C-alpha cells in the first residue's frame, strides 16, 4: 500500500468521534446492515430531502458532516463537484480515455489503471479534495458511430464492455483490506442510452424503443457482468426512457422504471447486496418536465423511489420531497429504504469507522503523478494504439534516416484535446510534436488547418512545402470536443472539414518530392472515422489510430512510430464508411439490420456493430497490425460434437437472458488450446481474439459473430505459447425474439482471429476455424 507523502487525514471531517462514537451505528463489531438500520432510524424525516441530492447535507445531531457523492474517475480523477484541483492536490494523472485502453484487450491493464486511479482518489480524499464515490465507468455500447460519448466507453461489444466493467471496477474498489471499498465505482448509464442530441431529440426527452431481443443480448449483458461479477457498488440510471417493444405500452423513464431497477437489477441480479442507484444529473426533473411521464412532483418522487432509485443527482428531490412526505405520497419507510442503500455504501467505504485502522486512509499525496503512474499512463497509451495500415513495412521509422521530420495537421500540437472528456488536471501533457521531437533531429511544421474544424484550405500551401522538404511526413488529424462529446453527437463520421483533402495534398507533395519518403497519417479521435480515402491512397504509407491517449499520448505515439514500442492494439469499434449516416437514423436503437425506429417511413438499416452490420467496414472491429508476424494453430481443438442437454436445462424456466445468472453457467462447456507463435524478427505483444459464429449466422436476427474471449501475450521472435480458452454455456445461449434464452443446434464455428481479408492481406495473423456440432 503506497504511503508516500503526508496524507493529513485529520484535515477531513470525521463521523463517529467524541460523544457520537457510542452510538450503535458507530459500533464496528455490528454487521453493516444493523449499523445502517440504526443510523437511518435516527435521522429526522425533516432532514430527508437534504440527503436525496448529490451534495448531501450534514446531520449535526448525529455528528455526520456533509458529503459530496459526485466525483469522477473515467480515466483518472476528473473535474467534478466532489474534486478540487487546488493545493495540496493541483494535479492528477490522466490516463488514456477508455476507448483506447480497451483497445489493448488487456484485462490486467484495466485493473492496473483502475487501481492507480483509486490510489490517487484516496490520497486526495485523505486531505479533503475528493470524495470516495466515483461515477465511473461508462459502459454503454457504442451502437452508432455518431454518438458523442464513445470516447468514454470500452467500445461496441458487450463481452469486451463486460470485461472492462469487471476489471476496471475491481481496480477501483478492491485493495489490500477486504473490509472496505477503496473507492465506490458506478456503472452507467442504465439502460439503452447512447444518444445525445439527434433527429430532433435530446437525451433528456428521448424514448428508446428497443426490442426484447436487443435488450437482453445487447443492452443488458455488460451491466449484468458489472453487477454480478464486478460487484459494483453503484449504478446510474440514464436520462432516456425505455419502451420494450411488445411489452410496454409506453416508454418509462429509466429512473422510474421498475422493470429495469427492481425486476432486473435488484431481483434478478441481486444488486441490493452491493449498493445504491443514482439518477443522472437532472434526470428526475426530466421525468416530469421533459418526458411528461408524471404530472405532479409528488407523483415523481413516488415513482422513482418505488422503482428502486436511491438518490437524485440534482435538486428536484431536495425541493419537492418534503411535500410528498408530508401528504403521504411517499411513505417514510420507502424513503428510508433508499437512504439505507446510500449509507450502506458510505459505511463500506469506512466513513464511520476509526480512520487509524484503515490502510486506505494512510495513502499519501506522493502517489499522485508518481513516476509509476506516469509510466503506466505511457504504457496504457502504447498498448492501445492501433496500426491500421502499413504498406511496404513503412513503419517503424528509422531515426537515423530522418534528419528532418515534417509534422503537419491540426492535432500535431494538441494537448488538452488528447485528454478527452471527464479529464483531470495533469501537471504536463506531451503533444504529438513534442513526442516526435525526441526522435527527429529537427521538426519542420505547418498546421495546414487552424483548427480541427478545418474549414479553409488557406494553410494547405505551407503544409505542402513542409511535406516536400522533409525526409518523412507525419500528418496528425482527427477531432476534439468541439465536434463531439457529451450532449453533442456528430452529423458526419468523415474526417472533419477539409482534413481528408489536406491529407491527400500533403501526401502527394511528399511523394512528388521523393517517392520513397514515408507518409504516415495519425488519427486522434475518440470515435470511429471514415478513413477509406487515406486507406486507399497509395501516397499514404501507414495509418495509426491513437484514440484520446491521455497526458503521455504524444510520447506513446512517437514510440510506436519509431519502433520503441510495437503496436498490438485492436479496434474496439467498427470504422464505417461515411454513407452509414444516410442509411439509418441515429435514434434507431435496433442493433439488428432491417428494423426501423418505429416512427414510420422507409428504413435501410444495415445493422449496427460487428455482430450485425451487413456492409463492408473501412476497418473491422478487432483489426490491428504489428511489426512482426504471428501464426495460430490448434493445440487441442474442441470436441466435434457436444450435447445441448446442459443448455436446455439452463434455458428452461428463464423468462429472459437477464435472468440467467453467471453462477448457473460458470462451468466450462467447451475448452480448447491454441498455439501462438511469433514468426517474425521482433519481440512483440499479440492480441488473440476468439469469436463464435452460431448456426444461421447473419440471418433472421442471428448475430454474424460473437466475441467470446481474448488474451494478450508477449512473445520473443520464434517463441510459441499455448493459450487455453474455456467457454461457458452462457456463450452458447442466444436471445430469442422475446428475449428468452434459446438453444441453437447445429454447427457453431469457433474462430481465432479477425475475419477480414484486408487484415490478412496487410500482414495480420490468418484466423483458424473449428466446427463444433451441437446435437440434440
């Protein structure tokens, strides 16, 4: 446990001291549930409203100080009401946005980043500049490439998102002392949320019309993983309403939705044992005034508490709950049940126990921006960066051959743009040009575009001169929070403005001056971008995607370009062609192709994400190249035939996929071993992806493929390792049209590697297949 520096825990107001220490809720020998029951029973009803708000009021007569529930930790301790970046804590380490860390496909890295973030969070809390309840991670699926918040998420796949949720939450919550949460994590936003402001709607008034099939195999599985395997201590209800087609007559706002919050979250998944449900900020207000779901403030208070929400981010309940309690619309017992959930989490954080006995209270300020955390931020960015194109093995560049490096593009000198949203305040940020300067003798620079919007070509001529006068050219393009982010979806998924034209112009200028001069395009974006023009341009030798890489991103990018780090990241999202946005409306919540959004009119929905998309992607989910080559072979393949009796037993009596607990399907149903060999000359990591293709894949609503496992390994040249994959029965149950678990007999294809001819042609490892026959 790190203790470097002065933590000064006495600076923090402490409950259960002095005369209050004799109260039963301060008795550490009692079970938490008894302590919480005693605490809540002592709170005057008149004080309830001040506790149903993120800035919880003090309870002076019980010696309990005020507490700010809302702190952020999406990829480092971030700006939020509960966090103060002022002395003695003016900074915090900024790790890559989750979309890039997830591209590493490395669960041990997910845990390590979470643990580093929670160390810094506790250090700040110990001096009173941060809370202990952090509203992260965001695990909503990147269903549509226009969504502005993709950067905050682990991508488009429910299995990957579930693994991110489990391991990042463990990093945040777990430590050396199992008695306490290190910090409280929060999986958000529950449920069917991935739209900000599109097609005439905003997230505050949008009703997500979802099929039962999509709900149970796309919108819920990763939340189930977060709760049941990750044991997260908080879940946030989303802004939108949800209508399950064929089940609900009207759309029900998520924070007033008893099917989501009680039937599924609490009853099916057992969340009551773990923690509390918070609304998103202002979402309770939306229920009445934007969704028009309720007519009075009394009714609004009643429906959210009856549904299972525990606390309100915002002031709606602070201003209105007293009236609902006074006239009996909300019973005292119902309000107390909600408060118990919140105080249970605060109790598990150790807020009511002697600080001297808690190791997390001893974490000092020396962990913040420590050398180890900066190194981890650099390593995380390196591991996630994805090499998309590398014709003629242009990369890695050789520093000895690059006396003058041309660096152009609107993001070449980006700093804060690299951090993405929900960032903190790192004490330094290494820009792309700064990183590249550590390898090149001199840099020759021109932006080409003044901003990422790139609305004019007036700077192109200067950029072309740089391209022609340099030994190698790096073009850094992409987007920033002016183009997409929270409350801001994109209208187009092309490179912004005239950036694609800039790439073409400077690449042509470089090749005209010297045909062998390397041209590398680096894309800094938190979302998928149509890169087909650069992909197909013979003047562009290589393309690298760097996501939003955090404070060390420029160094990580340069290390990859010059070979100090070998890329092994894989895309956690599908990169579509720009015309995708003309084929389906953003508000169409259907993952499966051919289904419209329920508002009439024609629909050419091609499907969403690698599981259902029927078109040809620019770059496929899982795509990523290396500076070496790998070979896959079966060491021990699965049995040719497998009986489905176990599957049918599990499926019987289950009303929905959400009601199939992992405990029922934890046993290994199919196992196999894969040999992975580094057949090249460079030591490198490789990411091995395991996909399942069910019988009838891609027809009648059946997924085209399912990600069912992944592992990341490091291999020296010529080295081979054997990996074991064990797939549980849960992976072989598909959601039926009513959401029910169904058993599909016939040939299931087990595939190791990405099914993408372009990927193979450009130097990736060829996939290997095996047919598993599921018989009656």
